[in-house]
C-alpha cells in the first residue's frame, strides 16, 4: 500500500462506473461532427454501445450515428446535428377521410411512459417466465417511482390486458406467464 499526494491521485487513470465511465464521458463530450472509435477492449457490457448512445440521445438532447465496424472489432460513434424538428401532428387512418390531430405534451408523456412500461414488463417476463401480477405491479411502482402511482397502475393493466388479448401472455390465477407455442 502506498500513500498518494493530490497530484499522484489526479494522474491515476481511474475507471468510472455507470454514467461516469470513460466511454460515457467521451460520447457526451463529443462536439457536432466529431467521432470516436470504441474498441472491443474498451467495452465490457453484453449489449453494444448503441444502447448507451440511445440513452444519451434521450436524456441529453443530442443526436448520434452509431455503427459496428465491418471487421467486428469495435464501434464508431459520431455526433450529428440535432434538427430539433418534430412533427406536431400525426395522421390517423380511418374508414372515412384522413384526420389529423395534434399531440399534446400530456398524451406524449403518457405514451412514452406506456412504452417504457411495456419494455420493462416484457423484460421481467423474459427473465422470470411466470410472475404474480401483484409482484409485477410492485416492481413497476418502484422502477417508475417518479411517476404518479395511479397512472402507472392504470397503464400496467392496459398493457397486460392488451398483451393477453394478442396472445403474448396468459393471465391465470393472479399470475402472468409467457405461453409455450406449438409449431
């Protein structure tokens, strides 16, 4: 063991964790037009860096182009200009004439929360295979603790009912499970 002074400590190449990792900081600090090469030795997670890039795009209002190298020995990430243009209206197809409706911010947030709940729930089901609905609700409530609890419950039940109606899950005896398919 060795005692370090301030200068020695500052010169040590410390390995970050999570959002303070070297790769994360390198991506976040890219200027528009700059790019980095992430080599296999720099990346130890199972999922590729594209998941981290999408997280940064979503939470830091940045845009990137991310792709794996053809040789399979790394990834390239380039920061691109963020257009900031989003479509204020969507077209809804009906039996009658086309109708456009503007999406208000509350509907958009609700839709975004619902999609995150779907991904979270399907991830849990893929891992646990079978689970009590009560435990799923508790997990959703603790994961989405910043959201209104009643809204999370309402969306959760909408999701499991829709998944059950489509045949993706089965609800029996207060439990849900992914059915086995026969080919």
